[in-house]
């Protein structure tokens, strides 16, 4: 019985570590991009232009990404608070077999946001 439990715990631990490593690896380019942007900020163009043409002042005034960003911040904050609460509560009681996995889950939520 104990061997089966240890095997299950080690698989859970391995998947938690692998998930954290993948998240760090995949977000590294975004972090580097944000840092390079902060070092040398470029002035924003007043009117958006791409290969399809130029946006009008009216279309620029109508565009807003505020609502999706608000939802993103709210849901990521809720996920982080939930995972941190589970990890803290798990630490306060008798240590569960998933103590490390709970903290890895909380660490993953810290980086799960749009840069």
C-alpha cells in the first residue's frame, strides 16, 4: 500500500515540477521582451497602421481592451488566492502528501498573467 502511495506521490511531484518548468520556459521570452521594452521605450504612434491600412481616429476611439484585461486580472487574482490559501492551509495542518505540489501550483499562478 505504501509503495503505491509513494509511486503516486512521485508522479504528482514530477508533473508539478515539469509544469512549473514548462511555464517558466514558455514565459521567458515574454519577460525578456517586457524588460527590453522597459529599457528602451518607443513612442506610440498616434494612429494604428498595418499592412491592411491606417485606422481612423473614430475606430481608434472605439477600440478598448479594458474589459478583457479587467477579467484577466480578476480571474488570475482569484486563482492565485485560491492556490495560495490551499498551500498555506495544507502547511498549517499536518503535512499532507501533496504539500510540495500545492506550493508548486501556487508558484505557477504567480506567473500566469499577461505581461
